[in-house]
């Protein structure tokens, strides 16, 4: 009986290690080592009638040791985007006021219900302007959003990788 428990413990340890490796590999394929400054140097200008939003998380995001690369989501108005912790991405969106939400935007289950998240804020995107939106992990898979000043955002994003997997076709109905 003792050997059965040892075998089970060894097997569980191996599975946990492999899931962490799988998550790390998946996450590595969803980021680019491009620095924030390199991104600024390489991205095109902002189109007429649009503003740019940089979205970033210094930490948090799904725990790759336990979720094997499961993503979390945020919404801006009815559009849903994926995000990962310790990374940044940007969107060019229509000028004006927008409702940004996070935490349980996609409620997993039989139908993966799409809904406005539990933590919501209003953001404004001036034409040709840039807004910085920080994702703050409060606890496991619970986040809040905060608009932060440019200088703070740029210093916090300086060493984060560019998240390249934000686009989805999901919308809140």
C-alpha cells in the first residue's frame, strides 16, 4: 500500500512539472521579446478618429503551473481580448468614452458565457492620444483596472514582453 502512495505521489509530481512546462511553452509563443521602446519605434501612427490604449500587467495572469496556459480576458465595450500576466499590448480604438471590464468576462462552463466583467471603469481615448491601462492582480484570477499616467506606465512596461495573442473574435452579446 505504501508503494502505491509513493507511485501516485511521483506521478502527480511529474504531471505538475509537465503542466508547468507546457504552460511556459504556450506563454512563450504568445509573447515577443520586443521592448516597449522598440514597439514605440516600430508601430505606425494612430489613424484619424482613433486613440491608442496600452494595456499591461506587471504580474498576475493565469498561473501556468496550474492552468496549462489558460488565458484571462478583459473587454473594452463589447470586444473581448486575451491577456497574460507580466506583459503588455496595445489597441487602436475609436475615439471617445469606453467601458473597460475585467474578471469573469468569459465565464467558463458549458457555453463559456461572455459578459461584462465584475470590475469596470470608464476610459477615454482622445483622437491621436494614448491612454495607459494597468491590470492589477488582486488575488488568483481577480483583477482591477486602473488608468495610470504615461511616465509611470512607461517605467513599469520598460522590461515587459509584448503580448501578441490579445485578439479574439468574441463579443459580448
